[in-house]
């Protein structure tokens, strides 16, 4: 039984709204340089390794390598894109997120990183597997620290395509990280749920029903942060125990 990628996105979208709402609206964008100097204005995008900052009538390019921190609210279009995800409009979300990422992909802020990740997930939910794979590659290039998140998307693609051996190593960093925490950050919880659900499917496909059961129960009981994946994991756990009387819950 497969979980709905679109349903999985709805909880993630809620997390994203929280990230976007954390900064008061209306503040001017600020670029803090490694030298300690702060420049304020309006960030209009990123290109050629430079942040474009409009100050009055002039626009200057500031190398990303010179920047220590960026303070920038998510644009209003970001909330609109999240709204499309929560309403189940994957195609509409793709269109909205594409416009945002075309302009801001590479800007070192949590919402810009999340927008790119959500674009890949939205394309996958809309059935554009090649487009999703390309976005996950771009996510890794633009935000190397998001490699595990990109690999989760790649693992979903692989599992859906029956390429279980390809998916398994992609999940390992998330599975190992989940083993070290009982209360993950809000931004990590849904990824742990999905990783254990996918790991369960991989183990089940290999005939290792005990290991599959452990992953399914971890997804549904320990990390039930993605409701769709947790529900699917519980259903698979129940089915496995009904079909295999000797299985023992961890």
C-alpha cells in the first residue's frame, strides 16, 4: 500500500507556515557581511553567486561567500503556494513554487530552502517524476546541508519505481539521526516518519517482515508526525502481524 505524496505534503506545509511566520512581516531585508557590516534594502534574487540587493534606486550584487547572515521574510507568494498544497492543488503549488524558486533559489534562508524542497515534492505529487528528480538535484547543489531532505525525495521516487536497493542507502542518514532523538524538531519529524515508512516497504519487499514491522511501528508510534505516512505504516504493520503470527513488536 502506498501513501499519497500529496497527503504527506499537507503536514509539511503546516511546518513551513510556522517557519515563515517566525519573522515579523514588513521588516526591511538585511544582509550581514562577514566583516560585520549590515546592508539593508530589498533582496530581489540571486544570480551568479551574488545576492541582488536593491537600495533605493540602485541594485548591487553581494557575493554569497561574503555573507554571514540574511534576514528576509518569505514573500507573500510563498504563503499562497503553501495554501495550494494544503488544499490539495499540487499542480497549482508547482506553478507558485516554481516562480519563487526561479527568483530565490540559493538565498540562504530556511524558507527559500524549504520552497525548493517543496517544489520537488509537489512535482512528485503531480506525477512529474523527472521534474522532481531534477529539483532534488538542484536542492543539493543550492543547499548542501539539505542533502538528506533531497535524498528522501529521491528515495520516494526509487521506492515508487520498485528500485528498493537504490532507495535504501538514501534513507540511512535520516534513519540514523532518528535513532538519536525521541523528540525531533518540527522540521525533522515528518522526514523521520517518511523515512521509516519507506524503510519498512524496502524490508517488506525483501521478505524481512520483522525488520519491516519495526520500521512501520516506529513510523506510526514513535514518529507519527506525517499523518499520511504514519497511517499507511500502521496499516502495513497490522497486515504483517495478521499474515505472520510469529512477528514480535519491538
